C-alpha cells in the first residue's frame, strides 16, 4: 500500500490547496494561538486531551506509538466498527498501537449523550477499553486542536465527512494517512496500513 505521508512534495501541494479552500469557506486561515498545535512544527500531543472520564489523557501514552484516531458515534450505522476497533487495539497494542476514539455529535446528531452515557454504552456494548476523549467537535474553527492540526496537514481531502473517519499517525507524531468511514478497522487495508506504520 502506498502511504500518504503528509509533508512530502506530493502531498504538500494538496495540503496547501486544501488550506486555501479551508480559508475560503471560513474553516481555517486564522493565526494559531500560542500553544495550539495547528502549525506544522508543533506536536499534536502538546494539546489538551480531555478524557471521557473527566481526567486528562497523558501524552506519554502516545509517544513513540502509532495512533489510530477515530471520530465515533453511538447511534450510527457504522457504530458496529467499535467492535473492530477493540479487536485491532487488542491485536496491536503490545507492539505499539493506540486507538483513540473521539465521540462527536456533528454528523446526523448520532452522539447525543453526555460523556458518562457514551462511556457506559461503549464499555457495556463493546467492552471498549482503549482511550476515549470527552465529546468534541471535529470540524471547523471550533474543532478540537487535534483535528485542527490534522486539517492543517491534509486540507479538505482528509477531513471527517461522517462518523468513524480515521486518521493514522506515525510513531514520530506525523500524520501518515486517513481513511473514510467505509474503511473497516479490521479489514486488510487498515491492517496493512497499521502494520507498515508499526514497522517504521
């Protein structure tokens, strides 16, 4: 599989074009405030990561690891992917993968619950024990800084358009690739990408 490592000459042009469109549609183009990780030279792990249990996630658990970030929802046709995400997490966590769920209510209003309700649903229904952020926005100027950083890397082409969009971040903290909601977390395409990212 050809990996789309953002920042190469090939994808840098696409990202630049995407940022122009972001500005045109009012989704980007503002100067990054101090401490924001939207700038290329900053590390996304420097931004606040509020956990779904009310406690901040430590950036240490992501250092040197491959991170699969997925914006999730509890009432979506893709919600069944939680089970696959848990499988992938269990299969690869010992060799350096972290799955990070980011619940969001932006697409179809399919995550209406509060953090406690979301956490209870995920643990009871799917046995989820990978890290989860508190419910966030994932698009636009009000998006969590992690997603604003990702938008700066990918442009419009890599932004979530629905629930269970996936971002794959390498051990060095760079965004490697992104996948649509249709990409099955435990399918060959996703596993191949994870395998190659872990091998780097």
